[in-house]
C-alpha cells in the first residue's frame, strides 16, 4: 500500500544526500535506482515496461538518467543499510569477501584508506559493527561503477571514522562518477554532500521527493519543515537547536564520585581521572570505539571492579547496551509492562510506542527496537542511567524527540543520565556536561571530565582535528571546511567549538 512519488536525482561530479524521516521510502528509492525494485507507475498488478517509466519522467533530469541506465551506460554499486546481515550471507574472512567482489585492481589501496588492515584475516562473523560498516563500504567501491549508492554509511562508526568516511565518499565523485547517500547525522550529511533531496510524506503510506537544493539550504528547509520553491509545508513545527536553559536548581548535589581509577583488560589499559556526577544532570561521553566507554560504565554499575581506585557510593544503574537483543519472541506490551503502568505520559506516548504493543521484539525494525529499548532502560527503578548509542537507527526528528524526552525525565525525576553517542549534534543539544576519552583504540584509554560543554568540546574537537561553527539561521553545528577563513580563525583563537 506504499506509494513513492518521483525519485532523487544523482548528478555526475556531485555527492547528493537524501534527507528525511524513517518509513517514507528513502531506501526504496535507492533500491529503484539500483535496479533492485522495478517501478510500476501505480499499477501494482502489472510491472511497467522500462520505456513507459522513461516516458513518465519525460522532460526531467531523471529521464536522461534512466535512459543511460537502460542503455547500460551507468553501472551501479549499492551499499545496503543493514550491514549486520552480511555475516548471515557470507561465512569467510574479510579478505575473502573483498577478493570475491573486487572488480577494480585497488584492493590494497582501499583496505589502507579505510583502515581494514588489522582485521583482514578475521572471519566476517567476528568483526564489530563499525568494522563491518567499513568492509561494506570497501566492497561497494571495489566494484567497477560510475554511480555509488550508500544507505546510512556512518552507522556504527565513531566520530573520527565518520569524518574519514565522509572525506573518502566525497573523493569518489568526479565528472564521470556520481554518488548518493542517505544519512541521519546532520553534521556528517552537511560535511559529506554538495546537494540534497528532501523526502517527506506519511510513514508507511507515501513518500515525496523534493527538487535538488544546496546542502545548507536543503538541511535548513528540512528543519523548517517548509519547502519554499514547492510552497509545501510538510511538518507543522520547525526543529530548533536553541537549548532551553534548565531551571536553576542552586547547589549541585553529587550522586556518585570516584578516585583515580585504573583497569587492565588483556592488552587494553584504561585510566579515569578523579571526578563525580551530580543528580539531575545529563552527561555526554565522547570518544572513539574500543577506547573503554563501556568498561567505564560497567565500573560505575559495579559489574567490573577497578584494579586501583574506588567508587562511592554504590548506586543502582540501568543500562541500555549498544547492541540490542533482536531474537526474543516476547511481545512489546509484555516487555514494557512496568513502563506502560508508570511512564505512559512521559515515555510511551511521546515516543509513539503504543503502535508497537502487539508486535514481537524480533519483528521490530532497528529504529523501533531502539525506541523500545530506551523506554525499557529509562523506566527502571535506578538512580544512574546509561544509554549507549541511543541515536543509532533513529532519524533526525526522532533524535530530537528522544533528547527532549530524556531532558524532561532527568529534570522531573532528578536522575543522572550518561549518554554515549557519536552524533555530535545530538550530544550538543542534549548534554549539560561532557566527558572525553582519548588514547589508542584496543590499547589504552584515558577518561577526563565531566567538563563544561565548551571546554569538553574544545578538547575533543582538537583531537579529531575539526572546528565547528553554528549556522546563522538554524543554529545547528556545522563543520568548517579545512583551511577556510573561519577554520583558520577558530584554530588561531583556540576556539574549536563555535568560535
């Protein structure tokens, strides 16, 4: 019963982004372009002839593209959204997988560019989500193609990897090659693309594709919920990034504190500077993958004992892990029974979880399972809550909604929430303070903070090597182009964060 109106337009020499909420046909549109789905022009009983499809788009840029596609002048390579399905379809090592798909004689070059060298001999089933994502991107670009389609290329990746992958994807576009990408991390979408198509509509019912816009104008139009050229309002309210100041509560009340902590886990060493967390605050945690974020949380929860140093007092912790359980046959309404009884208004309703009550956990999509897991975690009887990558699988609108729900709950219940995430915009909007990890993944990690937002972001961005400014209209954070006037000014003033 789903209808998709029009298609996004790839342009040679450009990276085009596709921006829109979940369930309105973004992945379907890419599959149509990748020839995995044949359009039927509204007659679902009889698939349309390709000439009819070309005729339907007569007089548009899409007509020229489809004609080239029909004559095999365009060869496509497509990276699907669900990279976690790769181990179910292939059982060899990473090297064997890439050798099997490689049509270009660039295996060594791509492996080095994407940082795959250390796990080439690892079975595909044993690599992490972030490693699998980079393997999927490598497999996509090793095919001989002049149109590359990437469906959510940065999920599972940390912010350093997201920047590198963005630069890599940008480098693929030239006068003979077009690139398209679906991306929900707005900072990365802004950094990666030249143009965007906005998609809007009704979840599960229909999707409409806007005309092409420059990335900055397109993202701002999306946040505004209004397309000026088409004179179309597709959302009743704009999305704003002005943080609402929390009511001044006077003196900070500490919840938990620790002396300098040390821990060794196999080859991995881990240190935490002495500090504490206050009641009713939201603390963001920034750092690369494999640097000790989850180990730190396990220490706070009392699951992992430090080798030296101590944590006082012991507090009840509720934890939403990064990787979610997807095989359970349990119905959502049974799984969330306590939350339904106690937190229907602050959690269940705003996150629209009622629609999922009669589904089994194993039937949920990534975004649905994420919302259910967040509700389950925040409904527990605890004082300290840890959300590990709560923005994964969620679209831009859902991310903002989740951040508002988390903020309101922290203030109302006086609970402390730690949020580990790689979406800088999400953490920027949500956090009161920041903790920052530095070190070498899988070898050593050092955790400092919590810091005030500006101090923490400055420290982190300096390490990543990027500067951020605020967009004048939407107030959203944007990465400065390396070497631009703004970038040089901010580095000179040591203001890496909104100088």
